């Protein structure tokens, strides 16, 4: 037996909530070990995990949701959460059906549950959270603009995901990159690990993910750096080296090209959220 929650209704404790135009925004906290029953939401929503860690079941699948993860739940999706020892804090943005329908006239919006991590998703989520706290006349317009940009980023990101028929060795190569992106792996190293020729790996990877192996590794490093900038006070040079960059200047140039702001500017924008 599951329950459908009406718009603006959620589990956990409300810190603050606000309705802005076509959106219901809410900041929630969850105590350590808190579990929600299986439930659905009448409207689609984004959930940005600001702090903590929980395990979520959705449909027949399970995923780990940690700090800096952005989740998209379509309407009527059955899911439940189990928070770990640290509990959690989330920022939820529920979307009115008519607004989403308008966006679908221009974008191929996901019909299924999706999750995204770090990078531009973190920057947009925290910018949205900052506007959540503003009540001036410009705030509703800015919130809608950021939501449009966020939806666009999810469409772009989803287009690069592999199809279900991708070979197992390609999935293994991707898992290897996620596990060892801070190392100076070569294309030959990855190809040898999964048992294919480097040229075949490069061609199949690019066809499936619409980027090179090097571009993919660079994105993983930037996502890691975004998370560290957002959640720690570590010096930028330490984050750069830990992410696999040779020095801070190389990191700064790459970060600015990818995110549109220098690491120090990015961290400052999150602190003001």
C-alpha cells in the first residue's frame, strides 16, 4: 500500500517552504535512520541533496544519494528513502504540470527517474536555493530562468548516456574511469583492462557518450572538484592535485572553461547561497 502526496506535501521536517509561480519549493531535514514509506508525488520534482546520504528505492531499482546529487522524479513514481547515520537535508522543487508541458514543447524532457552529480547541476541547484531565500520582485523570474537552465542541462546530460544495448566491456571501461579518474591512465591502459583494442575503445566510447575518453575523465575531475569546493574548506591547490591535475594553474584554466567561473569564484558563489 502506497500513498500519493499532494503538491507541497513531503516527508521529513520542514525548515522552510515557499510557493513561487509554478513551483513548490521546500527545504527538508531528516533524522539519522529516518525511513519514508513507499509513496508517489502527484507532480514531477527535482530533489537536491544538500547534506547527508540515503539509499533510495524507485520502481525495481536502488541508488545511493549523497551530498551534491540532483534527482529528478517524474509524477506518480513509486519510491522510498532510508537515511543513513548522518541523516540528511534536501532542497525540493516541485513542478506544476502545465509548466512542464510547456517545456516539453521545446525540449525532450525525461519521462523516467534520473540522477545527476556535481558540476553545473550543483551550481544551478545552489543558485536556486539562494533565490529561494529572496523575496524581492525579481526572485520569481530568476527562479523560473534557473529552472529552465537546469532542465536544459538534464536534457543535454541524458543525451550522452549509453543505450541499454551497449557492450559489457564498455560499461566496465566507464566504471574503471569512475574508480581511477585521478590517475594518469592512458587509453591503452583502459583498453587492456577491458580486453579490446584502443582504437575500438576510442571509437565506441565516443559514439556512445558523445565525447572522448579524455573529455570524460576531465568531466569526472571537474565534478569531484565542484563537490570539494562546495563541501570542504580545503585549499584550491590541494583539491586540484587530489582531482588529478598537475598543478593549480592547469586546474583553474580547465575549471573556468568547463564551469564558466574560476574555482575561487565558484566557491564564493556557493557560500553566498
